C-alpha cells in the first residue's frame, strides 16, 4: 500500500530563510524613506496616496482614508466631535444619503458593523473599507466613498439627531469598570497636557447638546486634503490604474489656500513618580500597572532598528521572568507582562501590568519593581537571551516564508503608520536579512544595564531538558488509506485505532493546523462530580499536561513555532494545534505527551489554581452583568447544575485529584479520536511523523471513555414554552442597559442539513434588518448581534436539534422596552410579509464573499472537514458527508428568495414570534428615592380605587422613607 504520495515542490521554499544572505550594512545606514513595493506620491491639492499590489486574499482590496485629525484638536465645547464626524460620514454625504454607503457596502458583501469601518483616536481618524475588486466599478465606487469622507460629509441638524443615540450608546457601553480604570490611568499618564482632557469618545454633555453648526465648523476647519492620505492595497491588475482612480475622485477636491496647520502638543515629564489608587466596586479583579514614559524614538537608521530589536529582546526576556515568577510557590500575582507602545504622537511608554488576588496589590507592586531592579543589577543570563533570540528568529522566519501571502490589511496598516509617523516600510525580505544579521550579536551585554550591588540575589534558573519526548515511541502503522478527491484529503486508519485525515494546502507556507476530537464530555459526569471534572483542564493545565511544568515547557519550545491546547465540552473533548511545517514533529510530540502523561496534583499547584478561581468567581459576583447572564441562562435552559453559575461554596467541593484523573482519562485512548490536519505539509515528511507520534500512542487494554454519539447523555435543558419578560436590576456605578431576546429553535432530522444552512442565512438577515431599524432608522443603538446555539441536545444521528436564536443589544435604560417592541415588530413583519428582494440579494452576497475569502484559509478547511466528520450524515465516508454539506449550502442559496426566507422564518422561529420568546433586560438598581417615586406614582393611578390599597401604599411609603433616613444617618456616622 502506497502511503507516501510524491513530494511536492513546496518544501524547497521552507529552507529559504536558512540560506538567506546576511545584510551588508553599517549602523549609520538609512532605512529609507520610500515605502517598499508601493506607488507613493502626492496630488497637487496635497493629498498623499499609497498603492500596492498584493494577492492575499484574491480579488479583494483593503482601502483607507487616513486623516491626521483626532480628539486632541477639539475645544472644550467640541469634546467628542471628531468621533461624531466619523459616525456622520457613514450616515450621509453630498452624494450618498440615508446610509446609502452602508447599503452599498452590504450589497457587495463588505459588512458594516461596530468598530469595523472607522476608528477615532487622539491624533487621527482612519476610515477603512475591505471590498471585492472582481468588478472594476466596485473599486472605483469604494474610492469615491473615501473621497466623499474627505470633504463632503453632510452635517445637518437632522443627521446629527439621528446619530446622537448611537454615539451615546457607544459612550455608555464604555462606562463600565474597565473603561473607568482605563480613563483614570490615561489621566495620570497625560497629566499636564491637552491629551489628558481629550478622550476620543468625548463627554456625555457635549454628545447630547453639541450643535450641527459646531460639528460642521470643526469638520471644515481640520478636514483638509494636505492632512490626509489614501491607502489602497489589493489584488489589482496594476497600480497605475488605481492611482488614476484616486486622481479622478480626489483631484476635483480643491486644496485650501489658507490651510490650518496641525498643531503639536507635548506631554510634560515629571521628576517624581505619580501614584493613583483607583477603587472600583465592579472591577473584575485587582490590577497593578507601572508605566515609564518617554519621547517616541526615531526609526531612521540601521542602528535605530538594532535598538528596537534590543528593546524587543529585553521585553521578551522580562516577560519570561514574570511568567516563571507567577508559577512559583505562593506567587505575588496571577499574571504579569511588560510591553511598549506609542500612546500619542509625541509619547511612548513601557507598561508592566499584573493581575493579583484581592488585597495583594502591594505585594504584586513590590515583586514587579524587584524584578526590574534584579535585571538592572544582575542583568539577564546568556541563556535567557539566547532563548529570546531563537523565539524572535522563528517569528521573522515565519513572516519571511509567508512574505508572498501577507494579508492586504496588514500591508495597509504598515503604510498607514508610514504616513502618520514616518515609520519605514522596508519589505519583509530586507527586514528578515537585518534581523538575521543583527540578532546573533545582541548579547546580554547589550540588554543589561550592569551595576555593582548585592542586595538582590540573581535569578535562579531551572534545569531545562533537551527533548520533549525522552525516548521516541515505536511507530504505529496504517491499516487503511482512503483518498477523498472532492476534498483533496487523505485519510489514514492507524494501528491504534486513531483516524487521521490530512489536506495539503498552499495558502500559507508556514502554517499547519490540526484538531483531534472524541465524543463524550461533561454531560456524562455525575452531578456530584461535575464541578471537580469541569475544573480538570484548569488544574491540569497549571501543573503541566505535556509532561513538564508550563514554565519549563516554555523554554524547551524556545525558537519553535508549535503550540497545542485542549478543550473539554459538554459532548466532546478535543485538542488543537498550530505549528510551522518545520516544527510539525514538535507539535505531534506534544500530542504524544498529552496522551501518555498522567497528571498528578501538587499541593502548591492546586493552591494557586484555586486562588485564581476564587478571585474569578468573586469578580463575577461584582460584575453587574453576571446576574443578567445567569438569569438569561436559567430562563432559557433551566436551573440544572450544568447551567448554574459556580459559587465559592462549589469551589470548596472540588476534588483536585479527581479533576486531574478525569482530565488524564479524557486524553488516554487514541482509538476514540479523529484528527484532521490542514496546512503546508509534505506527505513524505508528515506521514512518518504521524505514524511515529500519533500511531505510537499506546492503546489501553480496555477502552477508556469510549462513547457512541447516539448514546450520549443529553444536557438537562428545559426550554420555555411561553413568552416571558423579566427585568434584572443590579447595582451599577453608572447606568447601563443590556437586552437579550431569545427564541427557541427545533430543527427536524429529515431536513437537517438544509435547515442548518438556512438558519445561518436567517441570522444574518435578522442582524442586518435590525441594524437598519434600531440604528439607522431610530438611531438608538450602537450595534446588535444575532447568535445561534444548536447544542441543546445530544449530537445523535437520529434526534432533532434543539437550541435557540438570540438577539443582543445595549441601549438607553429609559427606552429598552420600546426597542424590544420594535425588534419583535420587525421580526413579525418579516414573518408575515417577508424580506425584500434587495434584502435577500444582500445576504446572499455577504455569504458568498465570506465563502470566497474562507476557501483561501486553512482555518476554513479545517472547520469544514471537522464538520463533515461530526455531521449527522457521516457514516464512515467523510467525502460523502462533505459533499452532502456542500450541496445543502448550494441548495439553500439557489432557493433563497423573499418567499422562501419568509417561510423559513415561520418554520424555524415560533410563529408568530411574539407567542414564544424570552426577554431579559439588565437595568440599574433603583435608589430608595426612585422606589418612593414609583410608589407615589402608583398611588396616583389608583386614587379612584380601593381605599385600603391606597392606605397600604401610603404606609409602605412612610416605612420606606424612615428606613432611607436611617440608612443615610448610618453612613454619615
């Protein structure tokens, strides 16, 4: 039997980095001002442009209009106006009205959504489009839209009023604990500068009251072509035709003769450290942040580039220290990391952030500063630096190997930074040469700042084994090989019973993805062991599931691009990996170690995990959103142990030994697993590795956790049988409101494949239509999401599928009930009247464009093949299952029309939708005064009624008032 197909020519390219010549450079050599591989220039009116050809993904272009205008330019009465203009741009321009731009984007499959198409920061506003270019007129129209943004945004009173609600909701959604802490940290960093009072989102008062005239004045004053650049990167036949399009659409935009220069604002330094202690009752945990501010570095010469690399080596080495510190006995923090970033145009900062247990902030701060001091005094060891060098070289090697497969969005972002900050764009090949030349010469002497001192001991290094697998296993063999030409995949049945399917692709030259799964998960666990077993992954992961502690494994894997993770769900357990083709052996060794390691809990390991788990539970209890989520889950799935939130009392019942034992059993029997591998692999190299490390996993004498998918225990789900509306009130620092509307779904077995595809189309239809109604028509939300859950019962081949479709949005608490009614009205209208022909064409186009992008990605094929194995129609032939899935999609696409979409909405959702659904609304907890007002308001409505009821209400009011007065006195005293 021929198990090894002929070797492809791909592998020769993998060794290209090893033979890449070193760069012959001097430290003073300039990196160059002209962006590599890019047509770059300026029009007579001052507009800069960048155009670059790139074929990943095919027939797509990533566009941007970059405007050097941000919130720092605002006056006190304009706070938030730069961001409001970004919103108005998509609402109406002189040429496009009534959100026609959004409709155009959706009609060509380019989705519109929150944070998808534009972003405003302190120093700039960037509009981004990602559009198909298989028709020349689409690119031309997309560029014309950017031209409209540059000078033709319509700012009328009506336009502004329609958009205020969306902007306010975006503002409101950031007023949570994280947002407040970030704002406090920003004010501390920027104190003494104009940036401190110019957060991009603005203030609620200005958003609510700013006039259209003020917004228009800001737009006309600052939006000038000399402050802008158009960036276009995509699968173009040539760059000159795109440059011509830019000239056609922008040349008519005249330059302002007396243009307003962009002022620069400094951030003053300070001689003494600044401290801020922020107490936040809704915080998800205790956090310590240390920031070191400094001016932005120049990046002009090879020496500047070396300094940047040295900084990167330093930060990586420091982060490895922090990680190992967090895994020691009684660690000072749960996690800690250091990074550097340019915060605003003139300012850069090194930031060290740690999360720690409640009451542990001082200990965490002391440990963080101690580690920095240890590095300052003793430096890093040569071994630490060599580990980081290997890591960075592996990263640049991956980028070099995939240099012709870089996403257009990534190249667009590089060019944006060239315009904004003058960052050089030197091309990945030259950058790889520079790093290969410079990194070997960055030593501990370059990174360390040595001083003579003995108060802090040097870092104590651990012993690191040379190999992941101490003794290579005896390889297994293949008992059967099957070819599936319609997938382009090969399936092997291994001697230990494991089924392996691999597909060779050329999408990315340095990527291999794989997932292995087996049926049987937490639904099989007895109720009294559920919490212990559900903690298995967490506890075992802390100890080390691949035969080594995580801190040691990190060093073993230095310089290798290979990672493997595990997941245990309700009905399935799985492992997934991502690696370089050159490190496929390492990745499969990790899988072998996963199956042959029996995890034993240590007292200190368990102590750390349980502290982290307890901190997470307490953080959830502080979060106002938790009560909302818990009630949504209880209403829609019932009150069984499987869906109840974990409590501190549940943690105390966790048996660590049982948790580790269960985890080890989940990954012990290879005969129950199916593995799918997709990526840039050569079968002549990959198959022997598969046979050795997957085929070499010993099969236990007796089956372990072997389940038939048809015999799995179903989750104890109880779906609602009628309509229920509930309000959940939680204490909040600032008022917020979240809404979830949920409809039960049941798909019949006979038409399952088509129905699953139909539900995907319908969810996108609902999301699109609800955005049109709630945001574009009524202007009251920022975004909405429609999600589908189909795991309400076991994945048997014969039963029906149960689940739900849920709709989520946040809004002003005062209008939440109104928006719920608008949502239900729109869904019922779609059920009774059906969508329009335009609606259906839009959804088909969005799905088709997503499909076209997907078939160029390894993740897409991995998911498609896994779904084919897990499909109800699978009976041993994955090719047939894949074909049925594909035909189901085609059949639904071909039949989708207004009438069939209407029929599907009636069939899949309860009809009419108002008869069976749940609505849960999260609102702020009312104060005593508000409750009093509601009581008196109620009494006024019943004045003509029973006197006894009125008297009862009055008595309650008196009691409530006296209690409130007492509580106020108690607080004051």
